[in-house]
């Protein structure tokens, strides 16, 4: 299988730091958008590596976990804190669970 270690580590960092940023209700900063875009590229790279290695179960688990986390992270990255708060302000525990699940799945990939 292709070496995905750095891509996994990037997504782990993004998940932890972006969640903490949003949890603290910090305003949007440009760095989040850049990290978000690079993280999405890492997501696609990991998917490609898992598919090419015929790791279908890991591919499905990883994709599902990332997409669950993505719904929260992407709204903040694309629309900012105010719109995030309007839609998900009362769902921080769901976001935390999505983050924790993604981190758990990522850990199994390295």
C-alpha cells in the first residue's frame, strides 16, 4: 500500500485543532480554510490508497467517519462561525463524537 502516514497525521491534526477552534467559538481565520482544503486532498489520497490496496472495509469505515466529521468542519470553513452556530451550535457533542470516531479510524490506518 502507498505510504499514507503523513496524510493520516495531517487529518489527525486538522480534526483536533479545528474542533478545538470551533469549540472555543473562535472566529474564522484563513489558515483554517487552507488546512481544510489540504485535509480534503489528504482524505482523497487515503481513499485512493485504501482502494488500490483492496482494503474495502477500512475504506468504507474511513469514508463514513470522514464524511460525518466533514459536515461540521466544512460549514465552518466555508461559511464561518455564525452560520456554523446557527446550524450546529447545539450539536457540539455530536461534532465531538464525529471527531473522536474519525481519530479512532485514522489510528487504525498507520
